[in-house]
C-alpha cells in the first residue's frame, strides 16, 4: 500500500513506512518511539503492545504513541503512518480526533479498530492519498495530508465506538465519554507526579467520589487502580527495555 516517504518542515514531521516479515526492524527499533503512530495491520498478524498480545483476524488500525511494539507473526505487508505533535495535535482540533483523543491511551485498553471490507477500502484509499501528496510535494501538501489524517482518525473513532459501545449495547452519554478520555489523557501526562485520585478529580472539576462512581458504573477498574497500573506499566517498561535498576525506578 505504501513505500517509505516523509514530510518535514521545521519541527513538523509525518511519514509512511511499509514493512513486512523481512523489515520488522522498522517497527521494533526506537526510530519512531516518540512519534504518534497509526499502524495498518492485515489479517494474520500477531503482535504485542506493551504486555498485551493481539491476534489480528481482520484488517485493523492500531493507534499508538510511546508503547512498545513487537510483531511475532506476519502475513503480507503492513503500513506505519507516523507523525509528531507539531504536525497534528493543535489545541483547535476537537479532543476526540486529536492526537490524545479517544483512540490513544484510552482507559478501556483497546488501542485498535477492526475494519470491514467497505471501511478497509476507504482507509487504504486515505493512506494512498497521503502517499500521493508526499510524492507530489506541492506547497499545499501539508494541509491536504492533515485533512486525510483527520479523516482516518474520525472514521476510526466512529468505528471504535460502534465496536466497543453500540455493538455491546453499552450506552454512554457523550459528556461521559469525554470524562474517560480526559482522565486517560491527564493520567498519561501526570502519572509520574500525581498519584492520588483527588488530584485528577480536581483537574476534571469533579469530586473524587463522583469520578470513582463513573468508572464503577461501567464496571471499569477504579481511577485509583488505573493510576497504580500506569505507574507499574512504566516500571515494567523500564526494567525490561532499559538498564535501569529497581532503585532508579523509585524516582519515576
């Protein structure tokens, strides 16, 4: 679907990389570690995101930022779209489709959407459109590419909601979804220094008991447990993927 192409302008960067069984170092290395990533994965792949394993049975999009990725089984070509926050993550973007929206770091721990045949065709065309703009290198390419990225995220967000809420008859008001999304975003930003539910509740303009009740009503883990989980996840990442010792981890 794509080849290796990149757009760079001052601090802004976006690129596309095609990879397969013979070029997994593209994904497994640290080159794109701190970029925002959208992976198009065909059926037949198996991969781990941090410490969760996924078997891909339908073409899927994975939405990742600083998670560790390891592909353990391949089936044809897959595509990585990556970009930094300077390219696409400005405050005027709607929260739901920004780089830290519902698809990224969500408390439901579901970083992917499965695509049916129709949606798969549309998504592949959007990737192809981005590729064409990268090849064309016109002065308007940046804005056109950003438009296509936004379409991918909007379509994926709608699909994510349908697969995880509508198809399971889970009814959550829009403003409630925003609370879970905002909690996820704030936790990712502040987990190193904010360890109490009350601190996040204050940022969300809620009482701590109210915040905890909202999670309980959906049978989600409590905010307190999610805070602990995020700290433990970082400790596990550092122990496994770096040379840090236990003593050094106490400073995270």
